[in-house]
């Protein structure tokens, strides 16, 4: 218990409660015997503060700071011995406030760095064309089959008990392509093109490396000749980018990251979107569209499920409902729609030019006695 009383040297003035408590605390601290180990630690700490280059630390080790020397004449004579202790406490509080502010600023900068994606810079350099693989080309003819050889209605009536693929593969490429030339040498079209099933129907792919890969289809108009120029664009990524987490670099590394796709062995943004649509359609409708990847036991949706498939595709593409979004991944529940691009990619810019092709006159000159080619529309 502390009794507040007047000092004998200054009987006309009452010392404030704060200063008196500080004076009492200082006198008590002097009377306490400090162990030898603490005395040595204080000695080493003072030496460290005097020799340290950290801003502000030297004030902890000085006997009298500039603040003490300046305010000492203005301090009450009875409390001058406690001024040093007050200055130490004041400077310690200020120092901790500054450190707390620095830690808070560093935390904000780290959060901003952690949430921001990796900055991508492009180093353009020329590459030889022979080191770049030729792309896969998919052709989807408007005329899917010859009516006299393949009648869709008759086949659908006889389809009961048979698989869809077994009927479709009976339409061979030779009924679509008249002739094929690769590297200025005539080749059999059935050896060059592989039939695949897409959302456009039956298409034929040249130079297809994997049947799981689906490529964009370009429609060539009939009775016209089309010339295409391919400009490859190759993007490579340094090995240092693999150290960052997936949400930081915002791109997928095939050799480092685990393949998140269910139906594809090779990851690409296009395959991811198709995998997302297939998974969500199967969960919503209980079946998938005929062009979607599937397992052996998965059902193919018929015409009655067409509205359900349309709604599923519309939902994945456009609708964003809060109640159907996973808060952790920010993606629709039950689907993988967070499709990131791949860090190393090889794409092709295509430039096409087309002009009218008077092919009947050409065939009359080449084959004057053969008129059966003039019955069909052709493109080149």
C-alpha cells in the first residue's frame, strides 16, 4: 500500500501521483539485489546496443540520452533519478510501436504477393520450322454421308441392339475425300485420316497423336479452294516457376502438377473444359452427350434428355449461382471448372484465304471421258 504525502523539501507543492509512484518504484528497484547473471546480461546487452547498427538500439544502452540531457533541468529534482528509467520505458514503447507497424506493413505486402499471380514476361526468339511438329488438322464435312449408302432414318430404326460407334465407323473416308496428297506424294486417304466423333458429328483428323485430344474444326466451303498458313507460337517456362504453388503462378505444369482430369491423360485447357462439362452433365442428367468422353458403363443421352444437356452446358458457361458455388475453390459444386492454361504451350495462328474454284472445268480438261465427278460439290 502506497501512502501519498508531501516531501519535506517541497512542502507547498503536492507531487503528482504518477511521478511519485515512479520515484517509489525506482527506489524499490535499487534496494532489490539483482543476481549476477542478470547483471552480466545487462552489461552485454548495453555493449550490443552501443555497437549495433540497428537504428534506435543504441539508446537502450546509453547512460543518458539526448532526451534526458535536454529535459533534466526541467524535471523535478526529487525525480531526476527516475528520469532515466522513464526515458527507457518511453523509448521501448515507441520502438515496439514502430516494429508492430513494420510487421503489419510486411504482412500486407506478403498477402499481396501471395494473392497476385506470377508475372509473365516473353522472350521472343526465332525457332526453326523443322523443330516444330506439324499440327493436327480436323476436317468436318457438311455432307456427312451419301444418302444412297447411308440413310440415317433407316439406320435409326434398325439401331436397336447395336452400338452407335459400330454404325458410324462403317462410313469410310474414301466416300468423303476424292484424293489426298502429303509432301507432294499421293497417299491413301484412309491411311492419313482417322474418323472421330465430335459435337459436329463425324469428322476426320490428320496427324492425330492421341484420340483423347479434340481440336478446333474449320469448315471449308464447297466449290472453293482454301489456302492456309500456319504460324506456330511456342511458349516455354523456366524451371524456377515450378517452385510456386498452382494458385500463385496461375498455370499448369504437366510434369510437376498432378493431372486433375478424370477422362484425359493429357492436360490442356480445352480438355479441362470438356472434362468439366462431361462431369457436370453426368451428375445432372445421368448421361452424357455422344461426343463427350465416357467410361464403358456410362449412358449416352437420347433426344429426350437434350433439354437437360442444354441446361447443363448453359449453367457451366453462363450461370453463376452463389448457392451452387464451393466457397473454397470458387467453382460449381460437383465439377472442375477452374481450368487454368498450361505454362508451356504450342499453339498455331491460322490465316486462310479462299477463292472460287471452277473445278468442273478443271476435271473436264483432266478427265474428258469421266463425267461422274461433276455430280458432286467439292472443295480443295
